[in-house]
């Protein structure tokens, strides 16, 4: 049994920290003028930013899943030279300052960039376009999916795969029907987190794609612009982002702690 003074100290520290996190979030809801909340969200700027954020983040998520699943599977199942180096490179965008990420993309794909200079000769200009928004989102969000999917693949019981191969299924069928199904909860939770990260991307997008209304202005960038002209619009958009973030965290916690997907694909053993 812990001493009473120690327990009280822990409770005090936890309370202070929770208040520090919670009060700023509550302040946004407190300051919103709910009588014009709907009007703020239906403004042209807010609508354009919302549509652009949803469309680009969903496209980014599809791209990340297509490339991320094979990469995660290879990292989870095979040992090869420079594996740790490759894994480290994939993780870099997670810790890289957003402004640096945006500058790196600009130096690579800008008109005078390492690759962009050749694309520009072909009439292709990527910076400050909707494509640049997607590229920035993919760059910063992909490590979140790959790490989650890799952990999910590592947790798959190899015995089920061996049994499938023994029963005459080929490797592709085994991968789809056994490996993916067992890894599905981790893949889905990683996809949800990745989508949220792409939706909330700010710094790299601002540096690489700019902040042009209807073209590159996503929800986070719209919050920045609205704060300078109409604080209520900025607060209303912030409410949406907070609610989405909260929902994403709940979904991920539910999936990783044995929610409906876990129950469906990993049913508990019962005696008959």
C-alpha cells in the first residue's frame, strides 16, 4: 500500500497536467459563438477548406495504404542488409520539424529543385498546387501507418499461415485471407491515425503548397487565415478539428484494446 502523501502527490500531479491539457481545449468551445456556428461553417472559405482537406487527406491515405502495406510487411517479416537504416529513414518525417519537411519537398520538387527542374522542363509544376498538398500529407503521415501496420504483421501467428500453405493455398491467397485478416485491426487503427495526421498537416503544406483559398488552403491553414480576419470562423473550424481528433483517438483505442474488429477476427476460445 502506497503512503497516503505519495498517493495524494500523484493525484495532484495528474490533476494539474490534465487541467493544463483540457483547459485550452475547453476554452475554444467556451469562446465559440454557437448562435453563428453554423453560419461560420457554411462560409465559402470554410466550405472550400473542408472539402479540400477531406478530399486530399483521403487520397493521401489511399496512396499511403497502397505503398505502406508492402513496405510494412517486408520490414516485419524479412531480415536484410540496411534494414535498420531504411526503417530509420521512414521514421524521419515523424520527428522532422514541419517547416523543414516542407522546405525539403520544395528543394526536391520545386522549379529549381533536384527533381523539379526536370519536371518543369516537361511543363509540370508541383509546388503551390493541390498535388503539393497531397505530397506533403503523404510525406509526413506515412510513417504513422507503416509503424502500425508493421507491428500488426509482426503480431500475426505464423502457424495459421503455415496451415494455409499446407492446405494448398498459395502465398498470395494466404497473405490476403490469413495475414491481412489477422493484421486488420492494427492496419485499420493505423489508417485512422494516418488520416487524422494528414487532415491536420500544417507546416509542410504551408511551405510546399502555400495557402491559396480553394486550391491549397486546408482546414488548419484556414484556421490561420481566419484568425486574422474572423476569429469565430477560426474557432468553428478548430472545433471540427478537435472533435475529429477526439473521435480518432477513441476509435484507435477501441480497436487496439479489443473492439469489434478484434472480436471478429480474433474470437476468444470457448469450451464446448
